[in-house]
C-alpha cells in the first residue's frame, strides 16, 4: 500500500508494540506525515527511536493526544496562561477510573496517557513522577493507586514546580477522566464532558472568609478533537511540500515525554 498509493498522511492505529516498526516503514517509503496512536510505544526504548525519527526532520510524527487540539482545552490553557481570572497555579490533581475490573496499570497506560499529556499541555510543563502508593500494587484490579509527582519548567504563572497527584481507581462501574487545576483565586476543572471555572468570592457562609463560586459550567460549541488534529496533519504535509520542517501541536517528542512519565511510574506488563 505504501509503495503503490504513496500517501501523504499515514495513521497508525495498531497495537503499541508495533508502532516503531510502522513509523520506520513509513519513513523508509517517504511518507511525509504520520499520525501515531497513543501510547507512542510500549517501551521507553521504542518511544525514543520514534521521537528520534521525528527529530531527524525526515518525517513528521504526530502523537494522537487529541486533547491538545480540543477547543475547550485550548480555552483552559489560555485562562491559565493569562492568570487574570484565577491567579497563579498552586497544584494539579488528576482522577482516572475505567470500570470495575480493569487493572490499575492498564488504566494508567490507556487513558493515563491522555491525562498526563493534558496536564503538561495545560501548564506547558514536564511531568515528573516521584512516588506511588498502591496498597495492592498497580497490577491489581481492586483498590486505588496514588501517583505523586510535580510539573516542572512551567510556562504559566506559578510560584515554582507544581505538585501533581494522579488517582487511579478500580471497583467503579463508570469512567471518570478529570483534571482539577487549583489556583490562588479559584480552580479550573476539565475532562470528559466537564468544563468548570470556580472563582473566589466573599463567603456567604463564614465571616471574613472567601468561598468558591462556580462561574462557568460547561463549554459551548464544537471541540474539534479529531478534525483539528487532521487539519494539523494536513498543514504539516503542505509545509513539507514547500521544503519546510513543520512543528505539530502534538509531536512524537510530546509522546516521548508521556512515556517517560508512565515508565517511571510503573512497568506496563
């Protein structure tokens, strides 16, 4: 297919253990742009090799962390960067539940990829892991795990590195994907079907205290998760035709940063 059709954009949606093979094959056949499913690879070594292919300039590799392309996440980042509404960031907490019997480690490598990347995108930071607390271990299908770390080298207003907490939980019959960004004068919550802004106001309940009041609940309009990503891939393909080296919004380098975080938090299998 690559030889006969010579596509300008190739989407790799195979299992993660084959991503490096197909990215290398695409580069060998001169495919200009690849959109690679997450996680970028199943090992740190393969993720580094895919990122190196992208950084060589011979091929542009986009990691399918589609929340970077979503209008609601873009608005959340704009609010945090400006810092006028909520003030400097103080901390970030993520919550991920993916059903009653899925192993915690599988949750981490499945949608934890999106959650970790979204945290880095919103803060312009690099996520570092420091400690895991899991009574039954990450390979358990019961209980919860708490992953502690920090967001470093931020490009949003903050006093310094931000504490980061990710909660993984089994035993629920529902999906929860949330990020809560705590700020000096309020908080912002985003996630699956969630967009909330809470601002600090004089408390109606306690004298000389402030309380949080929800000032926005929901996001209006299309988010454009996937359509914006494909538009970015098309832009990259056009720029390569003009001899330029395009910079995608979600590159293999971003995918590698997520793999480094996940790998430091625990083995996949």
